[in-house]
């Protein structure tokens, strides 16, 4: 359960900040292969839309993993990168 007054994932600035974060974690390795910086725009949009339903870091990790596996296929995204991406998103929201 969210603490009163705490921000939700949906409160984050979702433009350049999100793209930078997703590209840095590069869960599918596409940015490293020279893909354009907006390669993950559909995943950013999907996670942005659904993240308000995440009540824990584990919920967010599951959401990120599900979005990427649905979008890219079961074997393409790296689970560790998806989890690290979700953890950083969660920490940014809950930092003081």
C-alpha cells in the first residue's frame, strides 16, 4: 500500500528522462546495436499507462518484464536488465 503523500510511478517525468533510463538499461540490447534512441517508445508508453497499478517494486518488475516479452518475444529481453530498469524507476519515485 502506498504511503499517504508518496508519489506513484506515473508521477515521473516520462519524456526524455524515461527514454534515457530505458536506453541506458537497454533490456533487449538494441541501442547497443545502433537502434534509434526512440526504439523503446512503445514499451515506454505501455509501462507509463499501466504503472499506476504497481504497488510495489516487484509489481513494477513484473510489468516491465511482461511488456518487453510481449513486445519483443520471450527470449529477447534480458530479465536482469528489465529488473534493474524497474528497480531504478521505483527508487526514483521513492527517493526523499
